[in-house]
């Protein structure tokens, strides 16, 4: 993980690479991916606040939070009084979580591939749900709904350029804490070389 000094210098939150096999196994469940996605953007919150953001009952989240806490992806962050009772608070280990890929025969593809499968299923579900909303913007500069697949023959320099754009888009989402004037969005991307020749 990067240091706080590097965050202050770059303006980016510290990156946390998920390489531990227990953490990778925990994220195979789509529901835990959703929890991490939202928790990483919200900062320190109660289960009740997380439940509202996810649109799920709070009781359904305790099990997942315990698993994520056990593997070190979620941390307890104190408590506060609310409505005459004490609420425990939680936060993600970092707001800038990344899967640590180890390619090759001795790599971690068997752990990472199911996580990617879950990401794509979540994306499909979210896309279908958003598509049902007649008010969703599907064109113009404030377009909210995109799905695209394109292939092309790229040079190494073009791949580097795509990576710069992806990094810039990720930075926008990572540096975007919740506020009253913001809506929660999901941005899913896959860049992969094709072996078809």
C-alpha cells in the first residue's frame, strides 16, 4: 500500500492491491463486491447507512461485513450514538482497491477470473435495471448509460494511451465521495488482448 505521504504528494488515495488468496476468495461473491464498491466510496459508515446506499436490508449485510473484516478488507472504525443506541462504524481498508494480478501458470487466474465473472454479472444486472428507467440519459454530454465492445489492432503506444484514459476515469470515481447532488454510478471496464490468430 502507498504511504500517506505519497497520497499528499499525488492527491490520490493510497492504493491497496488485493493479492491475499483469502481476500480474493471473499470477493468471488457478487454481494461482497457490491459492499466493497460502495463502502470504498462512502468512507466511515454504519451498516444502516451502507444498507440505504445499497438498497438492501441492513440484516443482510452483517454476515458479509464480518467476512470482509476477517480477511482484512474492512476495518472497524469506532462507534457513535444514533437514536439512543450505539452503532458500530466500518470503513474499507482503502478507497482505492485494485486486484493484484499474477499472470502465468503459477499465477492467480483461478481466483481472479471468478471475481471478473461476478463483476460482469453485476454490470449486466445494473445495466438492465437502469435501462428500465425512461428518464435515464442515453445520449449527449451527460449520458448515463453506456455499453460497448470494440476490437482493434493497437500499438504499444495506443495501449498505453488507453491505460492513461482508464486511470483518469478511475481517478474520477475514486475521488468522488457521496454528496446530496451526486448519484451512485458503476464503471466496469475490461481490456484484454485477443488470441485469435
